[in-house]
C-alpha cells in the first residue's frame, strides 16, 4: 500500500503559531514533541514504508517536509507549483503512482489531523485497504461524539458489505454538507452518520477511472504531466499545465459523484484541530483545571484556560476560559467562544502589510 500525505495547506486559524512560512502541519501544537506531519507519518509505521510514502506540498514547503520526515526519499516529495486544492493535488500523486503500480492501493491522508488511538487507526486503515482491493473507494468515517456543525457528514447504508476483515464496512448512501445545529442533532439521534475527515483508500487505477469519468479535463491535464515525468520536460510541462487546473476539492470534484464508495467507521480520538479551543479536548487538565501546552502556569483563582507559551511563565489571576498563545513575536489572547475571530486578526495584518507576522 502507498500513502499520500496532503501537506499543502497554509491555514490561518491557528495563528500565531501557524504561519505562511511554517503552517499548522509543520508545528507541534499539542506538546507531543512531534509535528503534525511527523505524527501522521509515524502512525503509518508497520503499514507503509517511507519508500512507499509520498507527500504532496507547496514548493515553498518541500524543504520542511524533507527536514521533518527522516528516511523519506527526496523524489517522494511532490511539489505543486501553486495551491489548486485537493483534487488536482491527488491527481498529481496518482500520475506518479501509476508509473510504479496502477493496481496498488493508495491511502490519502491530511497531514494536519490528530489521531490519538494509533492501533485503532491502523486497524481501520487495514480494513479500508481490504475494501479498496475489493474495488471500492473507501472512506474512513469518524463516529461523531457531538452534533458538530463544522464537518461534512457521510451516511452509510443499513447492511454491511461482504468485505474480508475484522471491521464492518458499509456502502455509502450519500455525502452531506455541513449541517445546521438541528440537522446535526438529528444525524446523531438517527445513527449511521459519520464525520468526513478526508481520509480515504483506493486502488490508483480506480481513482483515475473516476477522474476520467467525472473530471475529464483535469484527467487530460494529468496525463500530459504523467507523460513528461522522468524526462527533461517534466518541470516545463508541470509549470505550463498546472495554472489551468481547477481549484476544487476531491470531495466536490470526485467523491460525491463516485460509484461504489464504502465507509469504514472508526472511533480513534480524531480531531482536525481546526481552532485553538479544540486543544481542550486533547490536552489534559492540570490540578487547577487549566490546559497547559508546554507551559508553566502560575494561577490564582483561574480555571479552564488554554495556555501555549513554552518559553515563559504565564501568571493568571481571576480569569476563566481564556486562550493564551505565545509565538515569540506575537501573542494571542482571547475567550474560547470568540477565538474563531483570529481570522479577522490575520485579515487586519494582511491589510496592514504586516507580512513579517503572517
């Protein structure tokens, strides 16, 4: 099995630690000692070798990938000339994998998600591999723990498929957009709905067949790139073709209209760490009820605060539910319920040409 790690994002919701020069996936946000992309590669150990692992990323981040992923062959770092979303990125990876073995299975994984139960994740990935070998494009569905409105959902069909393996596998009935609160609560009450974490497994040729059927223009462009791989024209063709690639996600471009799609449900402590307040669910509280991330906290009548400030003591006096993030040259302080407004902070910095802080 191959693995393709998607590491091209330059997210701003975790500013000031996540920057254009070093986005979320290249940071240790939980104090584990491993960056998110390192943790993603670590949880594949025993399933996929580094020689069979590929990373697709922006050109400016190729050096970070090489520095953080020991043993990854340089030729396995695939550089996008510019960000064009996940459908073109995965097509580019397929162009490379098809040269090796189009019948082999590939697991597609975001670089910037947290999974706490490594063994459970590997079990689910093995099951998805079996399903992929049976001809399905197989999604790992995260069993919801709350009526969350920030994720897309997957609805399974009732009866499990006859797929070898120890875990249940179901045909996908439909993919659903991010719901409103009432709809999300109904999903949770009904059962059979899972969060879509963007992790899926398929034979390479099966994915390519869907590209050809649903996105023929992108497929033709991918074939032009594939024909030039390994030749002196590779760089020129990629530079010529890439700007015309559609800016579309794999979900919209391919998965929602794909044939023969399956889901393997899993409950593995998954979290996309989409904002700073998400750390509350993955960091242990200290004796005083605060959440220190590589931080020394001196608290006085203060509870529920998330503090990430590895290089200094943080003293808290009579405060609750604050988020304090120190990045050396910038300090973020906000209430948990308002921390999503960090995107407005980034917008203000952009408007003021404060590029040194972005």
